[in-house]
DNA sequence: TACGTGATCACG
DNA sequence: GTGATCACGTAA
């Protein structure tokens, strides 16, 4: 079952980031379907300095201000595409970064996109997730209940299997860099390193 | 541990 | 216009 708009259009982004663990992301690009179970997320609230939306709307972050349930994809370090799920209501710019997946479908296609022959670590990191799934900036703003990128129920993750830690790579965010808003499925081998 | 890589943003 | 900066990955 695809997740509905109402799943995304709620207020509590850290709760949604945890609920996204175990959900399954699908993409269809170039006629090829790939899918994976989400095993690592990070929550970004417009109210804290880690968020691109902290200083208001800009050309880059404008889709974060749309109603929840669309993709926010941007280019990072000139090389990597990063994929976020926009949450909350219109003009309240919250989002969840998808940092790692466990591949479930279309592994062969993922290997080709990553130009490798081993599945190990192929989706363990946000840049790799987007590349392996064929996501790039053309997908910025696409709805997540359509047929390019969508999310479905996957496996239930109970609370005691979720670990929280500090988010990665946001030292610029001052004290907000210490918020424990990175969530992982405890012990899952597809989680990214640190 | 170093650095590639290019869009973006806050300045003039 | 311009320059510092960046929600990463890889090689070393």
C-alpha cells in the first residue's frame, strides 16, 4: 500500500523520520523499477539551524515549503544528489533526509548505476541512495504517491529497534548539530558508517 | 586525511 | 558580479 498524503502532512518531523524506518521506497526511471527498505533517516525542522529552510525560502529550498509528500532533491558538493521527503503542511518547511536503504528490488539495475559488481554498501549513504535509485534533480518536487518515486509500507519496526544519534555533516549548525535526530534500525548492516 | 565539483546564497 | 561554503564519497 502506498503511503497517503496524510502520512506526510503531519507536524512532528522527528516522529515521521522514525516511522519512515522500515518503509519501502520505489523508483521507476527509464522503465526500470528499483526498491529498498529505509534503514537510516535524518529529521530537519525549519526551526533549527541544520535545516536549509532555517533562513526562509530560497530558490533551492522552495519545494520544502510545499505541502508534505513531495521530493526535495538537491546537489551537494557539486557531485551528489540528496533525496529528502518533505513533511508538514504548506509553508511549514520540514523534511526527512533518506540516508540509507536495504536493497529489495532491481539490484542489478542498482549495480549498473553504481558501476560496481558488489551490493555491499551500495546504498549506505545519502549520495549513494540517490544514485543507485536513479534519483536526480529532475525529481525535485515530484509527489511521492505518483509513479516515478513512491513509498509503501514495508516491515514494521518496533520502537526498541530504533537508535537515535547526532546528524552527520552539519557542524555549521551550532548547538543544533547535537540534536539526536539521526535514526537508524539498530544493528542493520546497511546503515552508513559513522 | 585530503580533495573534487558546481550550484547556491549573501554580499556588494 | 563574486567568493565562501556545502545534509558526501573515494582513494590513500
